C-alpha cells in the first residue's frame, strides 16, 4: 500500500475510533445496552489493532479483524468469571 493511502486509512480509522468514544463509560452510565456495548467494544478493539498494524506497515483486513474481535468481546471477562465462581461457591456453602 502506498504511504499516503496508508496514512489516509489510519486517519479514517482514528476518526471512527473517535466517534465511538468510551463504550465502557457509556455502558456503565446506562446510555447503551449490552448488545450495543459489545458491538462498540469490538469496533474499538478492531480500529485500535488495525491502526497499530497499519502503522507497522502490515496489511490488515478490517472486516476480518472485526469478526475476530466480535468473538473476543462475546467471551466472558475475568471479572464475570470470578463473580460466577463466587456465586457458585456461595450456593454450595448454603446447602451445608
């Protein structure tokens, strides 16, 4: 890819990234639901990774990367796993 074209793509991705804002804060404030949060978070991760790759001169397929990031975001976070484990242990302790 030509250097000007790469910089144009990077600038476009930075613009898209800026439009997303902070999905975590939006979700915590209750201004977006879970589905929109997941999509915005996947896009945020995608654009950030694509900018990094393009800056290194690597070729990147944003659409392919977006699909991968949607899968990543769909996985439970460590905090969610820990909370589920604690709930399970409390449930087991309550039966004794």
